[in-house]
């Protein structure tokens, strides 16, 4: 069975800013800091004069996990930071986190036990963060 590319949950909040704040707080409780934030709705409006639904990509980093990954294989930096997307959906706000098990399971990293352990821990932390939003 193929593992899904993302961990997802739908968040019911009053507005997009509250959703972003809730996601950031949940990530912080699991040891992730948000090191980047890309507002695609704003960028598409600015650069293309196109309207788009609220859609923000957060770059989340857990320094101890990132350090272990990079010590094991410097190309693991291509997978950092963890991408977490918050977007407007018909049912509320869809929150999706890239599945580190899928990313670190790429052929290049095949057999690197340290990276697989980091991916498992990152997955567990991201999953706990997102599941806390659903409750």
C-alpha cells in the first residue's frame, strides 16, 4: 500500500488568519518553528493580477530533527523545511503537511536508517499537531 503524500485535517475557524495562528501554535507545541510563510493569494494578486483563494505555505522546522537529518545526508536539506499548507476549502480550512516518510523514502535516501528514523519522528510530530487541530 502506498503511503499518502500528505497528512490532512480540516479546521473550522472563523477566518483564515485564525487558522494560520492555530496551525502555527500546534506546530510550536510539537517543536516546530515557522521559518517561512508564503501567501500565494497575495503573490498571485501582486504578480499576475489574479484572484485566488486564501492559500499559504508554511515552512516548519524542528531544529534537532533537521540537524540529525543533515548530519546523516547533506542532500536531505532539499526536504527542509517541512511544508505545511493552509488553504480555504468549502468545508473550512484544509491543513496539509507533506509526509516526511514519503520524502525521505525517495530512492536516493534508501536504506539510510537515520533519515528513516527522523522521518518517522517528524511524521509523528506533524500528525499530533494536525490532529490537535481537529479536536
